[in-house]
C-alpha cells in the first residue's frame, strides 16, 4: 500500500433487540423483535452516507442489513467472521436462568476473569479475537478509502475496540454496547499498516 495515505471510515452498529429479550444469545439465530427493528430504523433514519454495508450472517443483523441496503441501493456483503461470540452452555439463557442453574456468583466470576471462567464449551476469547480481527483486516483491504457500515454484535464491537485501543482481553466486558448503538473507527493507511482511531462510541452517524 505505497503512496499517499487513505482514510477508511467504519461505523459498527450493534443489532436491535432480538425476539425473546435479553439473554446470552451468542450464535443462536433469533430474529429481531418489533422493538429491535424500530431501534435500528430510529438510529439510522433516512441517513445513508455509506458506500457498502457488511453484516454478520445471523438473522438479527442480516435481515435489517438486507432491507437497508436494498432501500438505499448499496452493495451488501456477508462476513461470517463477524458472528457473535459463542457462549457454549449459556447460549439462549437469561442471567436469572444461569444464576439458578449454576450459582449466583458464576456471572460475576466470568466478568471479572472471562479468560479463566468462560462457560462450558464456549468459544475462547483468543479464538474469537483471531476470527474477528482477520475479518476486520480483510474488510479494510477490500474497501480502502470507503465509508463502511458493519451490522454486527456487541461482542464483535468490543473486540474491534479492544484491537484498536489495545485493551487486554481480560477487560473486554468493561465495554458496554447498547442495542442499535454505533461506534465509529477511522483507519488511516500508513505504508503496510493502518493507524486506527476510535472517533466515538455510542454516538450517531451524523456525529
């Protein structure tokens, strides 16, 4: 990537509320609820500055991305590596169900030390980082200089922020990501590398 620097702007958008409400959904493929659809439309409205839309293949992301891309005539790409973290034995369960089935302190131990207290059969955070950041780097190479909307998950957003800011994996869950929240990353090409900067977290596309 020789020559002048080139800026790539990426807006990461978490999906809205899925059917079934708040739970450790992971890779279970629940659709958006009516509230979730409304959250995403209200977050974006008529605003569409993006050149391309990239989405997780899970229904709560892809269904909205397909409708939005068709409405605004933007190309759509499906990126399997942007799927949510797999929560193993906790998938599909609420906080209350997990606390009852295991013990009341199990969630606290997970949030304090997710590397050593992950759910049974859950995806390791190192493996999750490897796939998300591989997808991230490939996307930047494909769409150099463009403004990209990525429709994805809280875990995916956290992992990209942790990559950009060099946040330790042990602190990953210190980052809160709201339904339909938007995080902007500016990536400046510098030789064979990107200087990536967090512009805002939990803002709006017009910011």
